[in-house]
C-alpha cells in the first residue's frame, strides 16, 4: 500500500528508548564462534550490541521506553487509548506484550495488541496508529517497537549470531497543529519469506527438530532484498508525497548492516551525513532499530521542528515499509 496523508495532522509527541546494560563486543563473540572483530566490522559495521539479562524479557525492556515516551509527551498512561507493540519476541505468544505493557503502565482504556512484521514492525505500527487517530477512533496512541532477538538466536551459528542485539523504543502519536506524517508505503513478499524464518515458532511442523526456535537466514538473499527495497520503498513514498530527495533532512533506515545502508543513501542520493547510523553500537535490534536511531538523532540535535524525516524498515516476511514525517518538537521538550 502507498498513501499520502490527508485529514488531520498526526505526529510523534514523545519518544523513549531503552537497551539492556550488558554490552557484548565482537571480541567476546569470537570466543564463542569462529569469527573475528575484523570480519564483523568489515561485513556489517557492527562493533558491539546489547544483550538482555537472563531474567529480562521484552516487556522489561519496553516498559522504561514507553514510560519515557509518555513523560516526554506529557501524556498519562490512563489516557492512552491504543497500544500496539511491534515485536517478534513477545514475553510469550499470549498474553501479548502489549496487553502486559498496558497493565504495567496503567492504561486500562487502551486497545492493545502485538504486531508481527519482522524488523519492519515499527513502521507498520506507526501507520496503524496514524490511521486510527485520523479516523477519529483514538486520541492518544502508544507505539512500541522492540525485540530480544538474543533469545531466538542459535549461539553456535556465526552467520546470524553476530548480527543482532536487544533493544526497544516507544513513541506517542497524537493530533498536532503543524507538521506530522506525510505518508506511508508498506509492502510484503511472502514468496521470499523463507529466506528469513523462525522454524517451529507456530503451527507449521518442521522435520528438523534441531532447527526449531532459532533464526534461520539466507544472508545473501536478504542482503539483495534489503538493498532493493530500502531504495524502492523510499523513492515511491517520496514521489507519492511530491517531496524531493534533497529535502530529506534526516534519513533513518533500519539498522541491519552499514553496507546495506550505505548502498541506500548512494542510490537515493541522500548525503551520507544525513543518515543516522548506530548499528555499530546496537547491531540489528529489529523493531527497536528505528526508534533507537530516532533517539540518537534527537540526542544530537538533528530532530528540530519542521525537519523532514524519512524512515525505512525491512525484514522478515519479507516486509518493508517507509514513513515520511515532518518532525514536530515534542511538547515537553
Ligand atoms: O533485518 C534484516 C535481517 N538481516 C539482514 O539484513 C542481513 C542481510 N545480509 C547481510 O548483512 C550479509 O549477507 C551478511 C553480513 C549476513 C554476510 O555478509 P556477506 O558479505 O554476504 O558474506 P557471505 O554470506 O557471502 O559469506 C562470506 C564468507 C563465507 O565463507 P566462504 O563460504 O566464503 O568460505 C561465510 O561462511 O564469510 C563466512 N562467514 C563468516 N566468517 C566469519 C559468515 N559469517 C561469518 C562470521 N565470521 N560471523
């Protein structure tokens, strides 16, 4: 789908993020599997990532992020009427992470559900919350994106282990009087879905019991897919919104691999300094990736009122999605 925003303006009015304390370096990984800091940095740009403590689950990481987002927006949890959590690693399949979060936050009035769209989940969730607000069904939405991918990695498989990390982010969406979302482009291609899969995680039985419960990835195929859709999705959305690529102030791609991201800026013609890069510190945090990058952009002063922000995610499904946003300075900032 592709759509240009019409009707009331809706924007992010609060942003919060949280990562686990434990830093896991490439050198430490090299003591677990046959890899090296040099290989990981050259092929991915990743230097370290955060790993959840054994007792930490997704909602433990998402809760501080959600609280920070609400505080920045000056919104009380009881006034949130929509909570969507994009994740592939909820605490458990049900109760959903979003229902648990709504309870912990004290948001009994919120419709709450989890959304599965791989690493693109956060962008999908933004579009859903946006649509609910524009339709007048809800007033204040909390969109959470986060994952504890370390729980679903095979810690003996170097081809996936080195890529991922844990982290979460949250944003509040509300009506605003200026700026806001300009449009969304979202897509999926299940035909390529098995290039990135989690066997044994649903109702499909697998022959290979050993493979169950761990991420399986055909890295080269996902790489080709990622380089293609980061460009095509962003370009399609810019065209739909009649926005020239030169007008994009802040580019926030999914942080999977710096080579994929560099390819995208080059093809799109976005100056590299406009791209947010934190894959070196966090690895690929799936649905946490884009909000974590937004928080970095905010921290270094790049997200000021009126700045045009282009976000593009891609991941399991296979899925992709872009959102274009004219940044609105959060109320309490
Ligand atoms: O959110 C979306 C999630 N996934 C992605 O975005 C991942 C997309 N794919 C990629 O980022 C890249 O394909 C990888 C980083 C996964 C791999 O990089 P590559 O340049 O495509 O390497 P490759 O798969 O072609 O492998 C090159 C070599 C292989 O050895 P041989 O067959 O050439 O002898 C691999 O076995 O590197 C080997 N290799 C490793 N060596 C050291 C694979 N993983 C490792 C490792 N350390 N961790």
